[in-house]
């Protein structure tokens, strides 16, 4: 299996066999991610982190992953402090990062920005989230979390809840879960439904997701509840956002109606959609899930930059 030099723009760029390989390799790399083992596998390699949108987890976990592999990183988290402010184009910024580093992670508010970046860079480009488009590395860490917590992905009843229209993490995840044979339910306010394109992708893979706005009903049979934030920043009309904010909240009372072993996931950040009282229950795996970004991104960086393995 050869990943060296490949771009990671969409999870659809990878076959099921390749995703399984990355998840298995992530298991092997885990002791290095928690600091139990040490390596210089990517010594003298440089990662560019180009973040045109805010991020806590994606940016910091990539930086942590690169450090754990013995490499280093450069980049920015605030485009207003770069020459973008003087009118520089995305393609020229990408050309510079390409010259200064061995691999580029880009987050951008526009869908398709990572694909464009990949066309201008010789180095591999990883999509760290493009607008309401895709977020493939989040998808990999979500799959890794489900596999770790539930032993396997196939056959689980998985509810994706929230802003399924603008939430890029669920677009990548729905496709991948269908690829792995999970049962899917989409629960959202009626104006934030999963795009038809994603539903068609699932159907092409032989999975027919149910769509509803009735969380109480959907949660009863769920093995995994994947909660998302309403993506305030993507609403063209603030009044529309105000109409849907607070439409659902996960709390301990609701979880009493769910299966005992249900796990609650969330890509984070959360706002009001999960009550903090859930954090201390065995259901809550969202902080573990966020940590899993480190081993998953270590696995990807080492495969894509070096083709090397621990
Ligand atoms: N899940 C996720 O992408 O988080 P950040 O926006 O903090 O990177």
C-alpha cells in the first residue's frame, strides 16, 4: 500500500482497504502519540499549517503529531496577519508554503479550496476542512474512535444529529460509514437536512439512511449518537440561525431513554447542544475522540511524507 506523496482532499480519495490500513496503522502508532514511545521518523521534515479559518483541534493536533514524529511546523492561524491582507491569492500563498515545507495542511472557508491548493503544490496537501465541504482527517479520527469504542464499524446503528447541511464533518463521515456498512439515521431541523448529494453517495454504497427531525425516536436504537453544532458562521441570514439554535440538546434525562451502551460523539467545538452534565458519564467519548486526532494525523503524516512506518 503506497501513500507517499498523495493528497488528502476527500475521504472518497481512499478505498475501504486503504482506510482500514490507516486505521490499523493508527493503532500501532498510538503509544507514540501518548508519549510512551519516541521516534524521529520525520526529523528535518517541515509541515505548513495554513489556517484561513479558526481551529483548535485540527491545527494543534497536527502540530502535536508532527512534533511527536520528530518534525517541525510553520504556518499561520490568522490570515489577516499574512500577505493575503495585501491581496495575495490563495494559489500564490500555496506556492510559498510548497517552497518552504514538505507537506501542507490547509483550512479555508471556501469549498474546493483544498483541491485547488493541491493543484498548485508539488508537496502533498491535506484538507483541514473546506467550508461546508469535507473534512477527511476528522472523518478518519471519527472512524478510529467508533472502531476503538465499539470494536467494529459495520452493523452499528449510527445517528448523525444537528446541522447536516453545513456541517462538513458529517458529509465525509456519512459516506465513510456507508462504505463500512453502518446503519445510518440523519436527524436535523427541516432546513438543515443532509444534502441530497451525500444521501445519494450512501445509497450508491447500498445504505439507505432514514431522515427525521424526531431525535427522541431515533435515539432509542442508536449505538452511536454523533452530535454537531449549528454552524452559525455559514448561515447567509442570521435570522435563520436564530430560528434553529437550541433546537436540540443532549442531557442525562434524554440519555435515560437511549441504549445503556450508547456513545456520544461530537467533532467539537460544542456550544449548547450537549449539556456539560453528560461529560462525566460513560457515554461521553468526545474528548477521547478529539485526542484521537493526534495518532490518526501521525499515521497520515508518516505515510504521506515518508512512506515510512513505525
Ligand atoms: N473538529 C474540528 O475540526 O475542530 P477545530 O475546528 O477546532 O479544528
